[in-house]
C-alpha cells in the first residue's frame, strides 16, 4: 500500500484593503480585511522529488488573492469569500479549500465579523 501525503497549506492573516460594504462610507473608502486560507492537496510528488515544480505554488495563490481583492469592489463578505474560494479551486491539484474573510470593526464592540466558506472535490482526502 502506498502512503498518501496530504499537504495542508495555511495562509494566515493576509491583511489587505478593499472596497467592501453597502453604506456610502464603505463604498467610498477602502477598508481593512483579513483573509485566512487552508488548502489541501496531494503532495506525494513534491515530497518524493523535492522539486518545486511538483508542489502547489502557494505564492501564486497568494498573489492572485491580493490582485483580486485590490482590483475589485464587493458589497457582501459572502461574495468576496466565494470569489476567493473559486480562485483557489481553479487550481486542479487542490482537493479541498477553506477561506475565511474577516472585516475588522464591522460591529460595535466586536473585533470583527467573518464569513467562512469551504469546497471539496469528489476525491477522498484524509487530514
């Protein structure tokens, strides 16, 4: 039986600014958001070869997230979170991804409000 190496990549606390919200002030001014991403992929080839070409390029994923967030406007956290999840799942090697987007100070007396979404392909992945 061949061992399966499942890699869990985490991008933690990616702090960006974008237009997010529905109030006039939110539409006019960029706001801080914090993004956390977890990605699972089959890493056998990367583990066995020690070759960067066989690994999932998390730097490319991070750069794509930054570009998407900075170049667009969003009314809802749900929409932004889904668009980032779709961007990540477009990589064919990704088996499962979770994205959480926090909007700091969205509510009085709360550190932040966040939306988390996840998606999996039809392959079984052990964590």
